């Protein structure tokens, strides 16, 4: 049986979920919104979470027997009947099976969009001899941040946008106080953001360095500094990285991030 729940629910604090918490960290963020749909199996072995207009996330405990898993999935699909999901994200084996059954039940097709690796950093290794310093982004750098966000959109998602269209997003990120730049001689050369803090982890995203400044260690140094900030807060840094971006994955691994489970991102059409 499936029940609604909120972010402070015990299901997100049980050992079963916490064993996969890095891989499924985004569920914490989704469940903070009152407009999200958050459902759990009554025995705490499955969680379905979707923020409005975005992919749903599906977690299933590895301890769950196959027969019970299939039963709960059928109940979930029944409760989602008539719901038009944009996509599904989670462990590849789990969401590929869900996508097959959901597509068949709803007369839709599904296509793989992205496969990410989730990473966690318990011990950070700061790169040495990297020129520059970290700086908390301010409105002084608003246009530069907008340019970086446009570059990130194209690099990460293949979507070209004008920097002017990113001004509002840049303002919001700067206002949080969680966006940081790496400066060399006062000039921004890299960007990274602390996107969210959950009870035990903090997620880093929007890591971007323009082509002209790559291969100099700037992103590595910046992310390592953010890791130090988060560890001083008693939180463990984590992030998601597109497996197709070999350079980014290598950067994270070199500064101490460890693979914690793949996430498949599947879209419905």
C-alpha cells in the first residue's frame, strides 16, 4: 500500500534508504516542496518522488524480495494511472523496468536521456600549485555568471541559450550565497554552486569552466574548497556527473570523490 509523506518522514531516515542515500540524494530536495508528489510503500521499502514538471525518482530497497517488489510496482502504476510523467530517474535496472511497464500501460514511448554517476567525498584531496583564489559570487559578477550558466547549459544539456536569458537564474543563485567563483588576478575563470543541504550531505552542482581556462586545475581547486566548507559544517559533499563527460568525472575522482551508484535518466514521449 502506498502513502503520501513529507521531507521529515522517517522513511528517509531508515537504514534501508540511507544505504542508497548518495545515489538518491535529490529525493530530499524534491520532498521539501509542498507541490511535489511524494509516496512511500507502507513498509518503507519504496519511495516515489516527483517535483512538478520534472522527472520522478523511484527508489527500491535492495532488501526487497522480487515478488513483493513486483506487487508494489503494480500498485504504484495503478495509482499513477492517467498521470503524464515527463520521465523517471533512479538505479538503471529499476527505472528501465518501470519505464517499460509504464510506457506499455500508458501508450507512450521512452528514451534514455542521460546516465549519471553519483559521487561522495569523505576525504578531500586539494590540488596544489593552482593559481587563484575562491570568491563568493556577488552581483558585481552578475553578467559573468549568466555567461557561465549559458555555457553550462550547452555543455551539460546540449541546449544553446543566450546569456541574457540566464540573468534571472544568475541573480537567484547569487542571492543564496552558495555560488562561488575561482578568480585569477580578479578575473572569474570557474564556477561551482552548493545546490542543497540535506540532513547528512550537501550537493554541489553547476560546475563550469570556460574552454579558454580549462586544464589548469581551477574547477578542481574550487570544488575542493567547497568540500572543505561543507565538511566544516558537518556535511558530506556529494554530486552527480554525466558519465559521458569523462573529464569532469576524472576531476571529481582526483580530488577524492568516490563512485556511489549510477542514476539513469529516462524521458517519456
